[in-house]
């Protein structure tokens, strides 16, 4: 494991950092560890949150519930894939690259590719990576425990019935759209455009022909598009992966 972390550290050191300023301060939390737990509670499995900071899962659960958070939710793999960019944004000013890779369960190559190719993500993040010290779990002292109780009091005061729980899991609409809808009779009409192309509403970034990812056009969804008058779909590809570049 130490050898693997060493390799990850070496590759992470080559990820872009820009001016590497100080991260944005979070004075409303007792420390960065509590902010880390709060921000990732609904998005990352507890065991991975704990492993990232060298804690036991039960220690993380105690901390989250002490701040008034509900029981940790079940987070399916598909949701984890679809919230990767949100996890990056929430932790950009909290974690160094090494721990961010652990939290995502990514390789440095995955991070580099996403920052560069996924809709200019690194530019949207300011073209910089704040210089963050690693977060290491430490048992809370009396001051920390008191601040946890204060945060829980605020949560209970603002949400006396408890924090809202989604009626359905995140991205549940994806499974709904994959089911074919009842066919509705459409009146014949003269189409202004042909072909009528559409891009998948829930496609993950990447090349759907080369990469193992969720199918952007399952059969039920294609049927829905057809019923709506769509007669073509658009697939994304990265030029450098489709053909050799004649320049560096």
C-alpha cells in the first residue's frame, strides 16, 4: 500500500496546480476534518471517507451524526460515477490531489484526463489547485465536541423535523427514462429539420464506444426519443483518441 501511495504521489505531483494559493477558509466548522465529513456525507460511501483520512468508519459516523446529519445513505455505484465532478468541486479547497484520488478511487491519469477534457473543468476551477495540507483524523477534544453540539443545535433549529430526505435516490430519473413510455399517437407533421439529432440527457463524459460506462442510449430511451420525433443521436469522441495527432 505504501508503494502504491508513493506512485500515486509521484503522478499527483504532475497534475496541474497553477498559482497554488491558500484554500478558502471555513471558519464555520471547527476544523477542516468536520467540513470534509459534512460535504461528502451524501455523496461518498462512509468507508471511503474514513479511509481517505485514516479513520474508522464508526468514527466518521459518530462525527456526522454529532453534527446533526441523518444516517449515512446508501450510495450506489452509478451515483458515484455521476457525482464525480461535484465531489471534485466540494473538495478542491479541502484535499490535496493524493487524498482526492483516494476519495474518488481514481488514478492520476483519470484525474488529469477529466480536468483537461471534461468541459474545461480545470479552467472552471480557476486554473489553479489550492495548496491543501492532508487531512488526518484526530479524536475530537472537548472544544471540538462542543462545536459539534452547536452545529447540531443549528440543524435541529432550522429543520425541526430533520433534514429533508429525497423521495427517490439521486439520478433515479435515469432508470425511469430507460423504461419505454406508453406509445402516444402523434399527428403527422412536416418536419422542419431532418435529421433531428439529440444528445443523451444523462450520458457520462467520455467515449461510449471505447470506455466502460453506462450506456447513454439504452433501448427504452431510444424508443422514447423516437416517439418524440428524434431520428438520430450524437455520440461524443475525443479527437486525440480517434486519430493520431501530427504534432506534440
